[in-house]
């Protein structure tokens, strides 16, 4: 059993060795406030549960994690909670006589570098799975954005209260969001869990730059705690297709189907363009912008020709009653629900969102009266709360391998553009699907896709000069920033 003092000496005599990389886990207010008078200025049991889960759980049951903290964070932890159970507690202090008593679960180190070096040598290199730096402010000022930090788990607490300890802001030139939870309320406080991972060009470890490229990169993020890794929203889609393949109904000899499916995507920080397969982003942009413009001119379709195939035309023609050629060529409309052009749906939606969002349902229907045809995306409904715009669509029947990823991106883009022109933040996109189908011939490719790990979703930047829906948005106004 080692005393703190003995370990201080031990650390000082350690020869230069590889350093462990680490992840930061903290909760902070809007101003990055961490604490006041050596206490946390909030009471959020579920937030504490998350902290406990992330820092305690390991994938190897024979290992445990280490938590590195500043001496004042140690002092501020109530006696009954310290040392933190099930973890190796590493306390940093410049003092050589911190009296912690004899405890196998506590190490005292005089510098961060010596702590990371010690944890990289036996027995800790074998028994410690992940190293977490848990604060406080003084420690984070130097080490939150430092090269050995692989990820930051930040609970963003949506309050402004007086604090005397602060963390620096996450440097977004170094980190990219991996996951952001839907906001939750606890004891009247709104907050969300966020994980940021080091950008591809800034992946370091053990003091040296790692070269992580190609397919290695696709598997790279498995270093994240499992409970965070699995929260990537792409798993919602991957689980859906897995579910269709393994338990779907075979109603004919060619197609597997599931009825009644739902996925939810958070648009606040990232944009859900799937990463385990190629989604035709330019096609998404051009179709969305054409539908926003209300144009039926085939020359303005750009690269998007999804309704141009003989099969698509035959399908639309089968519903044709009094429709014109123009309507057959453009079955999906957001501007006008029929060719009378008397009622502009999209303007109506924006008007309601801006002026009267809570008094009435805000709906966008794609049902084409003249064609008596209901395109597969039947209806979108919008909702405003907390300065955020959310959208739910109902898609009555769709193909899961190509159409679903395309629709997720297209309606998320529409939501982001409408939020932008209404001075709102984009909130949730909820995708409800009546019948989701997979053609048997696609199963093998989808199974290959299921072997790939997602990487962080990109971030969408909309040109701030374009302020109105009629400002003729172009593809260049919509920039996707990838990790
Ligand atoms: N919200 C959160 O997630 C969270 C997390 C942790 C803490 N907190 C709060 O933050 C406050 C404490 O933070 P704080 O900024 O005042 O102090 P802190 O960072 O916890 O501790 C500072 C002390 O740690 C030691 N230290 C720091 N960096 C060191 C280094 N590189 N090498 C050696 N020793 C080092 C020094 O101890 P000596 O003076 O002994 O040399 C220093 O005075 C409390 O209010 C606590 O409740 C909040």
C-alpha cells in the first residue's frame, strides 16, 4: 500500500517514458463556469450519474479507469464520495506533503506530465483502461486543449450563475462534435451532454502525431467510452436497416419490410449526412433548393434527376388524371399544392413560424391534388420552442438503402434553411416512416456497411447574407464542414 508522499518520490524518479493520452469530463455553464466556493452551483443527479458512468465503466472488466484532478477539486469533493469509487484517483499538487492517508485508490503527482508517464508504465499501463481529467479550472486551463487530449465530454448547462472556477472554451479548430444529446430538463435546469473529438489533422497521442488515414480513421473512434460511442445518431439508421434485414417481413420475393419506424436527429451542432455510406449531397442540395424555389423548369434541376427515369414517369403517369405535363414532371411540390399557384405553402409555413408559431399546426403537404398522388414524403410538420425549430416528417413508404439517407439529409436541410431565415436555431428532425423497404439485392452491401463505424457528422454553415427564403439560395451558400 503506497502513501501519497512515497508516490511523490516515486514519480520524481521516473525516467522519461511514453505518456498516456486522456479525455476530459466536465460540466460547465454557458460561460464555462465550473464551480463557486468549492461547490457545484447546480443540483443535477442525472448529470452526476452520467459522470459516474463515463468515468467508471470499462469494456474490459479486469481493468479500471483513472481520474486525474487538481488538489482543490479533491478538497471540494465531499468526504463520503472520495476517493471516487471504482477508479484510480490521481491528485495533482505542487505540495510534497499532501496528507491523503494510505489508500490504494489514490496517487499523488507533482506534475501532469509525471502523472501521464506513470500511468503509461506497469502496472498502470496494464490495469488502467482510460484516463480521464476531471478538473478543476486550473488544470483545464493548461490541459483541455493540449495535444494529448483525445476527447472532451462537456455537459453544457444552460444557465448563467456566478462562478469562481472556469474552464476554457472548447477550441473548435482542434475539436469537432461527435455527439450532442437532445436537451433535457432536471430540477428546472436545461442541459445537454456533448462529446467533442480531436480533429483528424490534430490527432496526437503519447506526445507524437499519429497518422490515421482511410479505413483506420473509420474505426478510430472506438477509443471513446462505449456509452458515448453508441450515442452517435447514425446508429439509429444502422439499427433500423439491421432490424429490417434480420426481422423484416418478406411480403413478396424481392423486398423485406418493416412497418412503423422512427428516427430522431439533433440539428443543433451537426448535420445528419450519413458517414457509413456515400450520400449524394449535391443532389440533396439541388433538389431541396429547386423545391424551395418552386421552379418546375427542368433546366434548373442541376444534377438531380430522380423523377426523370422511365420507371418514375410510368409511376407518376399511373396516377395522372387532369394533370399537365409540367405536373407529371414535378410531382413533388412545396410551394403550391396544386397548379393553381394560389396558395404558397412554404410562405405560409414561414409566416406562421415567424408570427404565430404556437397557435396553429404548421404543416407542409406534398400531396398533389391534380395528380391524386401522394409522393413518399407525405407531410412535414414544424414546431417552435426555446428559440428552436424542429421538424417531423411522415414518409409513407420508402427504400432504406438510398432513399432514407437522402430524405434525412433533404428534410434536415429544409429545417436548417427555414430556421436560418426565421432567426431560429435548428432543433430536432424526426423521421417517421410507414413502410421501410430493403430490396434483397441490396442486403449484401448493407451488411458490409454495417461493419463500418460512423465518424462525426459534418457541420452545416449557411451563408449569413441570405436572410429570406426568396433570396435565391445556391449550393455555394450551404457549406458542409467535415472533420
Ligand atoms: N463542473 C465540473 O465539472 C467541475 C469539475 C471539477 C471541479 N469543479 C469545481 O472547480 C473548483 C476547483 O477548481 P480550481 O480551478 O479552483 O482548482 P483545481 O484545478 O481543482 O486545483 C488547483 C490545484 O491543483 C494543483 N494543480 C493544478 N495544476 C497542477 C499541475 N499542472 N501540477 C501540479 N499541481 C497542479 C495545485 O495544487 P496545490 O495548490 O496543492 O499545489 C492547484 O492549486 C471547485 O469549485 C470544484 O467544485 C467543477
